C-alpha cells in the first residue's frame, strides 16, 4: 500500500487527492488530506465572497472527493508546529504533497500603510468569510469614503461587498458580526483604483458587470482616464477578456447622467499610483496618488501630478505571496517551493517523497480550474516514483504519532458536526447556515459530534478507515 499525505484541502489539494485515488493501475493508495483548519475547502470556503453562491457550490464536488473511502480528512493539523516537520511527515507517509497556497498579501510599500483603517483585502475577505484567523477590529466603516487599490477580482469583490445592502447578504452564510457591521456601515462611496489602464486590469467581465447590477448604486468612470489607454482606443488586439472589459467600461462612460441620485457610488479610477496613505491621530483620512501615463512599452511612468482621495478605509488588493514552510526549501523571489514537475528540489536535486501543487508550486496565478492540470502533473511525477517510495519503511499508523506530538485531528465526522452546528446557529438567527467565525467555536462544534468508534475495519485498519468510521479526535 502507498500512503500519501496531501497538506491543504483547497482545490489544489483535493484535486491532487482525486488524481491519486483515480489511478486504477496503482492499487492500494490511501490518502490523508491534512489541513491546519478544522474545515475543508480552503479558499472556496474562506476566499469566495458570500454572495457568489455559484462558485461556492464547488464545495459540493470537492466534498464528493473527500468522501471517497480511500481518502481521509484530518483537520486542525498544522505542519511546522508541535514537531510535525516535513522530515517527520516522511516518517509517517511514503510521499507528501504540499498544497498550501499563497497565504500572505503583497504590500504597497508606501508611507502610512500601518495607519488604523489601512488593511489588506485578504484581512477584509477573511473577516466577512469567517476565517478563524480574521482580525475583528474597526475597518473604518463609520466613514463615508473607502479606497480599494487593485484591479483584480478580489478588488471587485471587496468593492461590491462594501456597497452591497445588508439585506441582500442576509440569505448567505456571512457571519453575523460582519452582517451587522455592514448593515450599520456609513460607506457610501468606494474608489477602486489601478495604476495602469483598463486593458491591463485582471478582473473578469462577469465580476465587473456585477458592479453595474448593484441596486441603488451608481458606477462612475472617467472617459478621460479611459482614453489614456491605447488599448481602449483600439481594443481589437486585446485578449478577449480585456476587450470585453473595455466594452463594458465604454458603455458606462457613455451613459447619460441618472435622473435621481443613487444612495451609493463606485468610482473606477485608472492611471493612479498610490504614494502615501495620509492620516490624523493615527487613523487613515485620505490616499495620495500620482497620476501615471503609458510609457509606450506596456508599462506606466509617473507624471509628477498628484491627487488626494478622502477615505476612512483603505484596502490593498495587489496580489498574494507564498509563505515559507519551516523545513521546506523556498524561493523568496517567486514565493514558491523550487520544484521540477512537482518534485521538490533540495539544492537542485529532487527530494524523494516530497512534492508540491497549486500556488505554492506555480505562484498565485490562474483560476480554480487551473489547479486540476497542475495537480495531475505532480501526481504523474509521484506515481512514476511510487515503486521506490513504497519500499521505504514508515510508521504503521500516523494517528498515534500525531497524537504523541500533541495534534488532535478533526476527522470528516467532526467537519459534519461543524456543518450541523452552523445550521443550528443560523436557525437561532432566523437565517440559513451561518459560519462559525472562531477557533474555539469550530473546535467545540467538531468535538460535539458523533461519538467515535475506534474499531478498525477488518483486514484494513488504516487511518482513512478509522476516521471515515469515526476514529478518535483526541
């Protein structure tokens, strides 16, 4: 039997597990999917906006994979802590695939970024997605203006959530504290600002159009800023998505003024580079931007002209970076683990039994579906190495070893208990399921689930079987 650990239960981790057990010509594969959170699905649970039900429904297909009898989910197990190093994992498993994503946001690197009211979009998303690591503090929602720096889908998501009415979010699983805060929000105007032009924006057309469909919200674009972009005047040579984005913006720019004022406004700004976040008494009051212009080589240059936009909240949405995992090699320039077709490289040489997939392998690029071929490439490398890997002796059962290190894995039954607890929480609030937003609540819900049956399935007895049937949590 080949026993594999997949670290991370987001799309890349689940697709890796699926590809592993889908190999009918390699019998006896058992996969344990480890996650530092008690809940599976990664960014599908904790990164998709609550009003994007269609994308969130992907959890259903990920769930089907994790319910395979050859796969076990082990939540609340953090690699790199309590002695669970990569080297120790290789004593418990024949192979380990790291699918840990890119958890750190990029910074702007400008003065004032540490002022109160200045956050990464990741922090804001984590808050309204009920991530147990989320900050719970004043997001500056008591001020009328907000600035979002960035021109990708995350920037569009946080912009939309800032102006969306709370009653529209009530049917979603947004945590109650976030719902109440957005209900009381004084934000009425959001500037979403990009340093380049609309043809270079990274948001998808579907996300962009959603801004124009928000009730009682005006979307404002400046025709003069759009005209600075050579691609705006001649869009035929642009990629299809960029061309469609330009068409949407052109239609908005050509609209006549509305007959009556709207309650909220989204202002899409281009060719502005943030140079300083301004504040008083330690709190954000405005953002200073330098006007940029195309340099003729696909980039932009500063013009020496400046503009200040008042704001009580600044969210930076300028990308993600991978985070080093203690014990694994790491390339700080790319924010990835060095690899060759998914095989981890140590000093330029493949490390037997160690693999990567997803953003930690290729960087924070692509959409959810991009993780599938990425995972398949890594699994192909692992399976090619499998005969040699399977000969290496490992511990007979990882679970006692994890317990000895102080880890208390939450199995699939624990996750199901969390789901029931979230449904019950929503019921007390007159809502559908509502996410539990804190570590104590999640762990308590998981451990309040069905009693465990430590008996092993006759003839098998592996960790996957014990956790499937209700192996011990502690």
